[in-house]
């Protein structure tokens, strides 16, 4: 194994700090003992790489190394900064933690954690989704304890820094080559200890409470829309910030309208005489307005007609979508004698040109049959 630190890291002697860091990170990941369990050679190389980087990343140590070689860094040189003692490994632990953080189990406790986010499912009608609404929601939520102001300590008592971890929330222990970091068993990662817990919250800094919150549902919300109420979730332990409350909207199925984005769809049955002669119909919209839909003469069943601006409002925007009406031509099922007489008279005058689609269909069927029998 090469003994020169530059050769170990695979960089030139003129390499800058960025190049050193990149080279070390790549090699350290490759030979890290967690990735090479039981591989003594990888463990030894990992150790030497850490010593090399610890030396070269420091300008003063690097200058001494460039002038005197490895002896300036080992055997007591430079204050034994990179030796095999616990102090040297503690420095390396800081280096490795700064590179990989929580991905390799590192990271440090930084005070009480933020409170949990909460979810509330709300069902509304399509009319309410169109117009919007103001409503209230009732939730059971952990809030900051008033008697101790979230500290968890009884009024008049103190919250002291943990003597085991010195307020860091974690403790380190040397295990052979490695320095292992664990959550402090005394303060459970909080970094503080409470001599006399609050009698109301029992030291947690929080208490359960039923809250009533005002919620504004904006016009145009759709199924699945999420509304965030900042800091209305659970309070964090020991005075930490509260989480958020998320309102998830569920729109009930409507009896007459279906929705796709800002477009409303509905069906309208019309008589076959109106379909043949044309005319108009009125559709009551979600906005309370009677929208007139013109029916062109000769319209067929399934045809869709559009009324612009009669659909759903644009969420947090301007304007409205469209109303789409699908026409269903209804065949009469109960006719008077007079009506039947009139229809027979009309039937006698039919030439086939009045219904070109049906006439063309039967002509094609006839041609296909003749081809099969030839």
C-alpha cells in the first residue's frame, strides 16, 4: 500500500480542497468497513485514508507534511492530531459525519423535534365546491402545556443541561477502530433534564385539547384538494414548533352533474320532434342561472353541446370552465291514435334521404351479404 498521502487519495500535490474532498469521499465509501465486513485490508486502508485527508485538508498540517513528510504528522508531530488514539478517531468521526450525515447513521440531535402534522378528511357537496364555504373543524390535538409554557418543568423549577451528553443529545463510545454515537440514555436525546416534571403534562410539555378551527374552502376546490393550516398540527415536545394541519377535500357525487377539472357534464333527454325540427332547452347551472342551449335541427343522440363559462370556477384564479350537455333523443313510448296516424302518414312519405345514416347502413349490409353469396 502506498504511504504517500497524495498517492493514497489519488490526487496531485497541487490539488485544491474540493478535489481532496471529492477523492476522499469516493475512496472512503468504497472501503468503509460497513460495506466490507470482515475485510481487514479494507479497514486498514479506510484508517489510512482518514489520516491522509485529516492531514491534507488542514493548510498548516499540509504545509508541514509537504516539507517534512509523514513524520511531521505522526509520532507526536503536530500535536498527534492524526494518531491512533481516541482523540484522533473523534476528529475523524466529525469529518465522516460532515460528509455523509444521517446516511451513515451520523447527525446530531438539535433540540426537541417539531410537532407531527395532522390530517383531516372533509366531505363537501359539488355546490359547496362551486361557491366555496366557511366552516369549522373539531380536532383532538396535542397543544403546548400552559402551566409550564411547554418546558415540561414544574413552575419554579429549572431545566438543566444533561450532564451525560453535555447538551448534545448523543453520547460517543470507542469500540475498537470506530467511535459509535448513540442517543443519550439520560435525556433521551433532548440534551436537557428536568429535575421536577410539570404535574399537568408530566414533563412532556404538551397536553391533549379539543380545538375548533375555522377553515375557508375556496371556490373551485376539487376532489383530493389539500388545504394546509400552518402550525395547527400537534405541538412539538418541550416547546418545539407545532406541525401543520392538512384538510383533504372529498367532493360528493352529484345527482345530475359530473365533473372533470373545471368542466361540468350532464345529459339532457329531448323529444324526437325537437331533435328533428330543432329548438332550445334550458339547463339550470351550478351558478343558479338558467342556461339556454340551442338544439340544431336533425341532432342525433349522443351529440354534445357546449355552453362556455357555465362550468366550475378556476381554483385561485379567474373565470369558469364550460358546461357540456350530451343530448339523448327519446323515442315516444305512449302515442295517441291521432299521433300514430300522423306518424304513419309521415312514414308513407319517407324516401330514405331523411335518415341517410340508417339507409346507408342497410345498403352496406346488403352489399356485404351479396358478396358472401356470390
